């Protein structure tokens, strides 16, 4: 089993998790939101960057790990706030493990 | 599904935010043309859900709508045992002072209709004044298929001739099987 990777910073725009983590697209990964109480991470599987208003799978803080199956396209993540406040230049933290 | 939560404990329900949820329906149909309330007549409150403050971003999983385009609560996407908490927001302007108000939900269908009714505060500060009724919540549970599968209408009865502007209703769903 691979060593634990330190949490990755996710901004308020769609970010390619495979590029960010160095984990090849199509690899099974497990993801957990380790950000603040109001931090929500939107996830999407897509070969290309989703549109800014695309609504993906929401992962809340303290939710269990989410799994992305092997063989899928690239995984994208975007930070948004539970209270819908403007994220601005802030980031949240996401654990990504193989 | 390619992205899904892992629940090694098998307990489920730990992610409460993905089990419950709400939809807020903001009406525009009575904004410019208020609903006329004839005295002592039960009148159904409309809600077209077309207002700018309609919010469906936090609906419970697998629920797309909780109200139809006429303003009746639509619980058909819920299950027996689920509970809804409703917060209505409307403003009534009576033409005479001291009118009394009653509100009710009309539930069921097919000859098995029934009502959940309450009396609201009397409009005794004068006529031509806006009386806003908001922030209070009501609870309806899906105890049988008659309740679950039929529209739930919102109705108002004023002893004074009046007009009503509906801001809307937010409907929160608490799941029985989390």
C-alpha cells in the first residue's frame, strides 16, 4: 500500500486531481474532505474540465472517504462553501490516496 | 456510480447532509397581482416557484421536486415514514380591522381527504395594513400512502375580505431510512 500523501490544496475552480497529485488518470483513488466545517468539495469525472457552473458530487467535511473506481477518466475537484459565500482566493484541503 | 462514499462500518447515515435536505419555493404569481381572499372562504395559496429565491441546490438525494407548479406540496418522491417540515411565508392585507385567520393543509385524495388546521393571530392592528405570517414551521409525516401520493394544498380562510401575497415555502425533508 502506498504511503499516505499529504492533503492537497483545492481552490474554487475546477482542478485536475490527477495532475495535482501525480496519480495517473484511471487509477482507483480514495478522497476525503479534510477542510473546514463549511468547506465542501465538488467532484466530477470528466476527460475535460467541467464548466464553471457544473454541479458534481458533493463531499462534506468529515464525510467518509469517497472512492473513484479504476478505469475512469480524470477526476476534477472544486472548492465551494456550504453557506455559498464567495470562495475568492481561498483553498480547502483534500486527502487523496491510492 | 463511479464516485461513491465508502462506509466500512456499514452503519450508513454518517453523512447526514446527504440524507436530508430542503427545497425553497419562491412565488411570483401573487407578487404583482395579490390573491383575493373572499370572507369566510377557504382559498388555496398558489406558488409557481418562479421567484429568484427558489433554491433547489440542497434538495435531499434522489428528490427533484417537493412542490408542483400550482403550489401544492408533492411528496411522491418521498417514502413512508419520512417527515416534512414546512415554513410558509405570506403577507395578508385585510380590508376591515379585526379579521381572524385560519390556515390548513388539505391532504389525501379519492374520498379520503383530510385537513390539518390551525388558527393564526387576529389582524387587529387596523385595515389596509400588511400582516406577515412567516418563520413558524409545521410538521407533516408520511404515515400512509394517502398522504404520500396526493397533493398537499395550502389554504387560508379570513373572516375579512383581504389580499394575500405569497413569498413562498421552504420544505425540509427528514428521512426515516437515513
